[in-house]
């Protein structure tokens, strides 16, 4: 049977077998019988014999069948061809280009979190609006993953990835210019829909240029770019956002502060990947699945020639002359429709037909042969994402809560005092003024931060050039007092009685403070969490082929579950940061295994669709996990810890029952 496949590939029709041209210069001028394999006396099988045995094993299950399916035959032929093309310069170029796209996906998850402390002042955001802005990131990426994953199996990996990255770049740029909340939210929504398609397409795209014994390792190395995206986002945000001089304004209608510069810089990986993709070809496996034999052959020849030329063997000939292509009916349907009606009607019919094909492909993931694989992977993706993203939000929120508790514990209380004819020209911070009488006092050119005036009296006082944050007047009596050029408006006076009080030239709206809006700790925590992924990435890449995908996924999830119990012992910021690094490092190995198995379980015609559906489910789990875990901050540790532990244990046990795909030809 193996000879049958080789004859189909290398000696189809009238083409002679090109033995002389295919010979390498290594064997040229030598008699094969004179060659002595070094390990022969040691009983070590020759590498060529090992490959021949593997090929015979692949072909063996079909020897009893009179007619193997076209797709199964194509899968085996394609593996043979990728072995002939080798692994070299072409794969590494594609690795960098697709890695940048995956890096852009990682950056997108951090952009809103980093700009929010500044954007909330610049755009006057309420707590509800801030919550919606954080939520829209995952919701838009969920829609993007489902949409672009499905389209990639019908339109093409490269074309869909270019479109997705283009949408991300365009609307990321537009969001940096948006001056109002509604426009900013809308542009970030569209930007997220674009970037959401990168992960489902990137892994499917790259896997179809890899031979079987390279697939697990190099897909794992590719996962490292998501970590690099987190590090890039942390460093650039740290270096740009606190620099308030890095901006400009055009009157009061257009403001371009430093956080908007960061939004532009965050789009650079997507732009770089987009440029690189213009030099990369479409996946030949996708072309073969859609009956485009000649285009696929030319790309495979390009891969072969690029690799062997870089290895110093430019004379090595690509000997494949024909590749088995399955019969397809969808292209014919498109041609019939495109030959009728007006251009607008043809576009409408094509779009409707494409939607039907995508939805039919999604439904096929629950067919008899794929049902259990899909359900198992759905459980694993959901459990992993629920715990990972939930704890990723819980860690920094818990650190902020501990900081707030420490800050509140140092509050200065001023009680039942009478202050007359005093000039306050120094900042007031973290104070409570209770039942204090201020008579003929002046508050001039100062900043009030976390100050609360309660049950106090202000008589004949003067407030001028005041900047405040988290400052309120509660149940106070204010007589004959002037507020000039301050940002103290009605919302900051709760149940207060005012008589003969005037407000002149008040600062309406929101503003950016010159003091740091972002604590350095927010960047440090994100940086350390991203950097901690490095050991997990390296270990999983090096041992993916040795240990196996299933053991790496199941073992990593169960170890991560064990790590969560140490959170009961975390009573300090440093302890939480250490546990976050440990959790992220172990989880990285599980994520790498999950991505590899997802690619290998599904056939080429459904690979990107399945990855898109599972990535969409991942984002849904992220929304649920982050919402539930964030609501528990300051209330209880038990719920987040027990939920994450339960989810990780369930996902790990299910993962141990997955089929082994390590020696499986990519279908």
C-alpha cells in the first residue's frame, strides 16, 4: 500500500520516476550497497528503515479495503510530501509572521486594563461604563473567534487572517482618536472582533506546514508569542502611559493624551504580522481540500526549494508531480450562482450560501465521529479558561484590595475641632474630618485625595483652585462660602445644607491628574504573570513529543488545581504575586497541549471551525470567571479557590481520557 501511495505521488500518468534528479549530492557517485550504517553492529535500526516502518503502519489499516477514501489518501500523501519538503527556513519565516499575530492577540487582552485608569478620567466613565468596556473585550473576541474560524475553512486561512488583522488595526487606530465613550466602545468592539480570529486561524495555518514529528514541539513554541505579547504590553504601557507630556490637544474638543499613544503602539505587532502575511502563501492543505491542485503544488514546491536552498542543497529536486485531491461540490455551486442575476443579488446569494456552509460545518462538529471529541474538548477549554481568566482578574484585584485595606488602616481622623482664620495650602490626603467647625478658612491651590468631611460646619470659607479625587462632603452645613475654579460639584455634596453659597468657574467634566493614575504595581503584576509563563512554555515544547499531549494537559491542570489551595495561605501582596507566577507557569503547559490537541483532533475541512468554536467558548468562560471571581474580592477567598479547584480537576480528569494524537497524521 505504501508503494501504491508513493507511485501516486511520484510517478503519476506519463511522468517518469525522476530518480537521477531526486538524488542528493550526498549519495551521488556512491553505491548504496557499499554504504555501512554506523549503528548496524549495535542493533540500532537505520532512520530510513524507521520511516519506512512508520509509513507501512499508516497504510496498513487500509490494506483490507478495496477503495480508501480520498481524504484519507490525501492525508497520507500530504505527510509524505511535508517530509520531502523538510523543516527549515520557510517554516521559521512563517513562525515569526504568525507569532506576531498571536502576540497581537495577547496584547489585546491587556490594552483596556492598562488604559482604563487614565481613560476613565479622560472619557468621564462611570463604574458601569468601565465594567462594560472590560467586558466588551472578551465578548468581541468571542464573536471574532466564531466568525473567522468558520470562514477560514471556507475562504482560506491566509485571506481570513489578513482581513481579521486589517480590521483590528483600522479600528484600534480609530479608538485612539475617539473622544467620547460611545465611539471608543464601538471601535474597541470592532477591533476585538478582528483580533479574535487570530488564534483559531494561526494554529490551523501553521500546523498545515509541519510534518508529524515536528508538530507538537513547534506549535508549543508558537504559543510563547502570547506571553511575549503580555510582556510587550506591560513594558510599553509602563513606559508611555505615565508620561503625560506625550500628547497634545486642539482646544477643548480634541485631547490626545499618553494613553492614546499606547493604544497605537499596542497595534504594532498586528501591523507587522499583516505586512509579513503579504509575502506568505495560502495553506496548500486548504487548497487541496478545495480542489486547487496546481496552486497547492506550486506552494509546496516553493516550501521545498526555500528549505533545501537554505540548507545548501539548491539542486535537490521537488519530485512530486501529482497529489490526490478530493471531489468538492461547493465550488460548482458558487460558480452557478455567480453566473446569474445582478452583482448585488449575486453577492447576497454568495454571502447567504457561505453562511449556510459555515453553520453546516459548525453543526458537523457534533456528528457521530466527532461528537465525543468536541464535547471533551469543550469541557477542557471551558474549565481551563474559567479558572485561568478568573484568577487572572482575581490576583490583581486582590492585591489592590490589600493595598486599600493598608491605606484605610492609616487614615487620619480629625474629630470635634474648631479651626478659624487658617489658610490650607498643603495637600489633604486619607483623612476624615468629623464634626469639625471651619470659620473664615481658606483652601487655596491644593489637592484633596480620599478626604471625607462629615457632620462639619463651613462658615464664611473660600475654596479656590481645588483638585480632588475620592473626596466627599456628607451631612455638612455650608454658609456664605465661595467655591472658585474647583472640581467640587453636586455629586460630592451628600445631604448637605447650603445657604448663601456660590460656585464660580467650576471645572465641569473629567480631567487627567498630573499625579500617577496607574500604580506601577499593575504593570509589574502583569509583567511577572506573563514572564512566569516562560518555564511552562519551554518545558511543554521540549517534552510535548516525549511525554505526550494528554499527559501534559491532564497533569498540568491537576497541578494547577493543587496550586490554588495555597491561596488560602496568601495574606500579603508578595505571596499573591508568587502564587500567581506559579499558577501561570503551570497553566502555560496545559494551554500549549490544549492548542496542539485541538489542531490534531479535527480534519482540515473543520480544523479552523472547531478551533474558532472552542476559542469562543473560552472567551465566554473568561467572562463568567472574571465576573464571578471579581465580585468575591474583599468578601471571601473560598468561592474563587473552590470554583477554580473544581473546574481544573474536572478538566484534568476529562483530558486524561482524550485520544492520543501524537502519532496521528494530520487529517
